[in-house]
């Protein structure tokens, strides 16, 4: 089981965010990721501080030395796919080949509408995601893009330099199309805030989709993000069924359920304020069970 930290760049001053990154980098975590939102979520007010995702991931890459650095997930509709491909390669080089770029279709309606992207129906957002992924994968392969679709028209673009160790993740918990997209494009598949039972179902659907495409599902890493509320009196800000709550032993047992389901990685997700004492206890008393 690969253990990681998922920390959206929101509701924390940058010095606190960097403290969290350094703690993860220095204590044996496999992974640290940011997310891609224009507003903090849950959104109490629009004035809650929230840093931009590409810039935050670049900062994460330069501030760490050991962990894989990622984003779960960039919204495909927020940036031209060629620009996002270039940004991913740049961060990959900044990190010396430690970068993982997750991409999804987005869901946060207020930020879509208020930043000028409208809010297309989910099916259309997934259509646009697939076009973007086709372009990004082609560019990362070092090929010249020649693509005309419903949403993008790109001809002659080249992405240089090539990636060093860059890997593509698909993030989402959709029942049908998301596992199919992951099977077609992804090096990794992340499911946010789902129970072990639901994770097992989506993993089964991923395997079925790989079988239909003739792809080995073992080529695709899998992970789940879980809200981190160990030894806390706070109620989860996100789905309780997709959160770690209770004692150290209950946390160990819950992570074990995901391992039994076939999930390869767990990322503890933080909604500030960070409980530094609980994080240290997780490092000392939970991580040794899995690393």
C-alpha cells in the first residue's frame, strides 16, 4: 500500500502548506498532490484563500525531493490541452521525473460559471475530456499533433522537451464512463472519497474495460483519497464513508479494507485546520503497518 497526502492549496497560508509538503516529503510518504479549484471547497465564502493548481503543483515539485508530486485532478475544460501538456512536462522536469498529472471533467458549478466556462452537461464535459486526453497523450509521446474534434482543432503543435517520468491519472468515481476513460488513457486511476465497497466496484469496472480494450489492468495504478479525521471530534467535511475516522486501530483496519479490495494507494486528504498531532501519530503508528 502506497500512502500519500492530498492537500488542496486552500484555507492555508503558503508557509503552512509548505510545512505540510515538507512533513510528507521527510517522513516516507509516497505521494503528495494538490487539486485544481478556483474556490475553496466546501465553499463557505468566495473570499476563502485558494491558490491556483498548476502554480501550486510547480511549487510542490521544487519544494520536495522524494515524493511523487501530482494533481488530483486538473479540470480539462479550464485550459487548452496543449498548454496543460506543456505545463505538465515543465513540472516533470522541475521535479526530476517525479510528476503525475491527473485530469478530469470537473464538477464545481460555481467556479465554472463565475470564471466564464459555462457549465456543460456531464456528457459533454466527458466528451471534451476525451479530446483533451487524446491531444495530451500524443504530445507527451513526442508526436506532432494533427487533431480536429468538436472542441479542439490543433495542427502542427509539438511538445518539447519530452517528459522524464510523467504519468497520467484519471480521477473520478463515475460508474460507467470514467472507468472506460481510465482504461483507455491512464497510467493511474484515482477514486475520491469512496467506500471500500464502492472502490472495489469501480476497480472491477476498470478491469472489465481493460479486458474489452485488450489492455493489462496491471498497467494501471489505483488509489483512493480519504478525508483525514483520525482521533478527531470534527465531523467530516466530505463523505463520511470516504473518510478515516476513529482511533488509530480503526484507521489501520479501514485502510486494510481498501487493500483487501485491491486498491494500491491511500491518500489522506486535509481540510484545514491541519491536525498536526494526528498527522504525527499517523506517521508513527499507522504507516508502519503498510510500509
